C-alpha cells in the first residue's frame, strides 16, 4: 500500500470492480443453479448428476485452496500466481461451447462429461487463483472501505445481471435446434471470464509488508493450521456457521427442477429466476456491504442466515400460493431466488471479509486457504440433496434445509465482531 499513489489505488479499485463484475456477469450467463441443471437433464442426466455438478463447483473451488495458500504464503507479490491459475481456469471452460456444439445431439453422454470436466477445470483453476486474489484485495483496499467497494462491485454486476437474466430468457426462447441456445450462453460466459482475466492483469500489486519470500515446509505449515483451529475461537465459530449455512443451501440447484416438475412452471421462466437471484445479489451488495463497514462483518453473516432461512420456507409455501393464483408459484419461486441471491451475495462482505479481518497480515493466505478448504466439506451437500431427493421428496429436502438454516442463524448469534474485540484490546492498559 505504501508504494502506491492515490491514482494507482483508484485504478486498482476500478480493475477489481471490473474483474468481479465481469466474472459475475459470466456466471449469470452460466446459470449454475438454473441454466446448468436444466442443461444436465436435456443431456440425459439425472438429479444425481445435478448434485455432482454442484459438488464439483463447491468442492472444486474450496478444496484446493489450502495447497494454494501454502504456495503463496510469505510471497511479497502473488499476482503472477493469480494470473496463471486464472488463465488455466478460463481456458478449460472455453472448450465447453465447442464440445456442446459437436456432441450435444449425436453424443449427449460425451457432452455431459465435457460439461462436468469443463466445470471442474473452471472452479479448480479459479480456486488456486482466488487465494492470491484475496491477498491482492487485502493489499489494495483498506478494511474500512472493503465492504463498500466490493459491495458496490457486486451491486453493479447485479444491475447488469438483471438485464442478462432477461437476455438468457430471450436466448432460451429462440426456436433454434438444441443445443445452439446453450452453446451461445456458454460462449458469452467464456467471453466475460476473459474480460475478468484482462482486468486482473492490469492491477498494480503493492509489495507485501513483513513477507520473507520463504515457502513454509509442510512440517511447519500443517501444525500451524492445527494451532489456528485450536486457539482462534473466532475462526472456529464462523466456520461452523458457514458449514450449517452451506448445507442449508443444498437444495439450491433443485428449486428450478421443483418448479418444472412439481409446479409445472415453463422452462423459459428460468430467465426470470436468474433475474430474481441477481436482484438479490444487488440488494446484498447495496445493503449488506455498507452494513459491514458500519457495524462489522459479523452482522452481515447474521443477516445472511436470516435470508437463508427464507429460501426453503418460501419453497414449502409455494404450492399453497399456486392454488390461489396461476402466477403464485412463479412469484414464490422468484422470492426463493431473491432471498438466495441476498444470502449468497454476503459471502465476500461477510465470511471472506471476516477471515481477512481476523487473520494476521502475514498469514492471510493461510487463513483464507484453510477457511475455504474446510468449507470443501460443503461439496457433499448437493450430492446429499440429490440422494435425499431420490429417496424421499422435495418437501422433505426443503424441511431439512430449513432446520439447518435455523441452526446456522442460532450459531451466527455467537460469532464475535473483530472490530469490537480490537477496540476493547486497545482500551485496556
């Protein structure tokens, strides 16, 4: 930070906003909980394949981060690690559109495997890049401004994404032979991801303070991880909340299937659900980002668990409303995606920002890598949801999610605020 001019900081902030915004817009075209689950079924997949797809996303993004954290620990500069990993990630995903074009009709099983492999490459590569990305963000943006800056980026991306949701609906409504509409969506997503890569390359990274450039040996690194888990109660508590909230979200990929198979909502309504989710992300950035700067990121985490409770509750109530009016079910499912967008949008300004605040400056990569790798347990959530759905019903799945969300809310009440603890420590003689 010390070596950067005010102009450098403004440029870095603008590039981070562009990076975050472009990636989120690409993810909107991708539709991980809307377009992709429907595409899996069109390619002959089952609910278990949908669960596997979601497991690849969560596990692929979370599990590798501990190894990536060790790689960049003590590095004064980490931008090149970020750029290489991000390029691999985007390159793997770019191959999906031509694979769908070539095999979507004549060899759908091959196209389905190509989809799963492309998503694995995207999320594993992005996971390795993300640890370094968080280090760059922590250097470039002071903690007192981080919530507003990233919340603003999220809101901007969401505003654009609301229109993108309408565009997705328009594309899916086109009378083109399968899979041409989906090929176009995947190509547009890839283009946005490469814009994100360009923005990352234009960031000027300051040199980290107190870094030795020595990579710790595993014999040193692993005991330090155990020490963090044993002694840092703030880290342990927020991890428990993240686990409970993540498992409470395991039905997210199945709401769109529930809408189609149980409530008989047209497939083209997926675009509306995307817009609702993106609108939720916009509200999350606009409201929870400033809340984090004013009241602390623990309050953001608490608020996100409230909205997590609403998702399965609204889904359970949707058949009742459907009997009142034909548009009732569509409205209720749109509210489900709106609440989910708010809860998921709190990930950075809530959980990730909390981790950055409690971590010592020289151990940020370690804390981030450990936090996200522990959250790799959540990769089991969509698989568990798929199995529960095959054994029971949508309603049973939603009830289980609601119970887990309430437990997450109760646990979030016990997460301490780092700023309050820091202020108390400073006031003591």
